[in-house]
């Protein structure tokens, strides 16, 4: 059946209508190609966001100070709530809370030699690095020894580090002494992507800043949790936590302000939901493109069958079996979808790999502060092979209908068809 004459006949039929075959094949290749490009773009964005927070602990919370919106128990609205040690004690008494890190924040200027830069200095505990997913590019982060001995050490952000190195001509800022608000600090590390606009972000031991400034009020508390594995668990915990904070500071539990409570896990779940929605949208568009290619194959096979109606009638009159006629037409459809589907897959994978290699060579696409925006825009080859196989099968099905109709035509009717 599948001899040389069989395949010669198929390829001869395709060559007779080169333009039509190429245009139909292009629709198939373009569908596969665009599906790969769209999926890789979605993966690139998703991987970029995930890479920024890969080191962050998901089961963490942040409480921010804010002003009240509602009057409550004789207190007027607009009263500013400052967090304090009572809040820390309350958090530590909750069985879901593991470790609490207060954040002392002071704005000022970082001075090294003749160069100065506006920075935000934050006093934190070592756990803060994992809570916020801070990446240390050089040196180290604050440790327990720094906390215990109230060391005057600091971790500066990458943009501040690069600017100081560029202006001063130093090889590294590690071990150098800088001044922040007139206080000397030894640089022990450089962190990635924590700058805000033109203002740098520096970290010092919480105990050091607390001793220097003698403060027990905080704008921010961060803490890790345990046993909160689902969205429902986290939402219920937020409600209980808001009531406890409202009782401590005497503001209404119904007040939407007073304090802000952020859950990293809920944020992560919401982010993943958004990306899943984007992926579904991409798949819908890609599948629509593939369907348009399959429809193109079906149409060209219908036209082919009509053009060959007389030939089919003659072959049936000469004793050709319906199965052989059916198989030859279906195989034309299979050849078109296989060849052009494979071309589209190879081109799509080639483009994504090329883009990925360029991004890797250039250090990735970022926002200028060391934060990644687009990382590893590639697609699992297995998904692409599966999509191509589905397209090929769909092409066979698309070619089967006109082929089946052709073999049902009586020989005399087929030979007289005009």
C-alpha cells in the first residue's frame, strides 16, 4: 500500500497546487509558532516575577501603621495608630505566629567621601531577609551576632553601591565606613533591587537602631506563621488579628484603615491566579489559531476532492478500492499538517531559545534596580510536541470528511462531474 507510487502520487498532487498548499501550510505553521511565542511570553513574565520572590517565605505577614477612618469610643477619626511592644507580645502569644521582626525606619543621607545619597535606613532582624526575599549580591546580611552586640553595620542596596563605586572609583564597598545621618556604619553587604526610585534602601541591626534612637514605636511589624496553608485559613487569621489589634489600640474592628495587614501567601495565591488566567487566555488564542489552520486543511482537501472527482470516478471504475482512495486523500492532509506543523514548532522553539540565550548573556530584562521582569521565556518541549501531534490528528480528521464523501460517490456520477 505505502509504496513509492503511493507517495509519488501524494506529493505530485501537492506540487500541482503549490500556492494553495503553501498558504494552507503557512496557516498551520503560524498557528503552532504563535502558540509557542505566546506561551513563552507568559512563562517569561511568570518566571520573572517568581525569581524576584523565590527566596521569600510565603507564610509571612506584614502589619503597617495607618490612621483610623471611623470614630470609636470617644476617639475621633483620623487618629494615627503606632505599633508598639504590646503588639509584639500579642503576636508572640498567638500559636500561629513563629517569629516577629519589628522594622525601625529612618530616612536620611548616606555619605561616603564627597558623595551623598538619600536612603531609607531600616533596622531589622536576620529573619527579615527571608521574609522579604532579599537577595545578597555581595558580602552578607545581618546575623545574630550583629544583633546581640548591637554592631554598627549596614547592608546597602545595589543602586547605591554602584553609584558610590562609579563616583569614588573604589573596587568594592564591602568593609568601607559610610555615614548615615552622621552615624558611622561598616558596609557588610550589598542587596539586590530594594531601592525606591532615587532613594536607596539600607538595612542595619534592629537592636542597634533601637539603642541609638531609643524608640519603641514601629511603623511596620513582619512575622512568620505556621499552620496557615489555605486561603480560608489566612483570611480567618487576618480577621482574628485585626480584632486583636483593634482591641489593643481602641479602634473599630470594622475600620478599613487603622492598620494594614498584608499576607504574602494570599498575595502569592492572587498572583498565581492572575497568571493562570493569562495562560488560559493565551491557550484560547493559540488553539483558535490552530483551529484556523485545521479549517484551512479541511477546505483545501474539499477543493482537492472536487478537482479530482473525475479521477476518483475513473479509479473506482477501474476497480480501485474505496479504502485506497480514502487513504490517499487522508494522507495528503497528514503530510501537510505534519511537515508544516513541524516547521512551525522548530521555528517557535528556535526563536524562544534565541531570546533566552540573549537574555542570559545580557543578564536578563530588569527594571534597573536588579529586579527581574522577564526570565527564561521558554516552553516545555513536551507541550509543544503534544500540541503538534494534536494538530496532526486534527488535520487527519479534517481531511477524512471530504475523503469519505468522495468514496461514496458512484463511479458514473464522478466521471460525469463538471
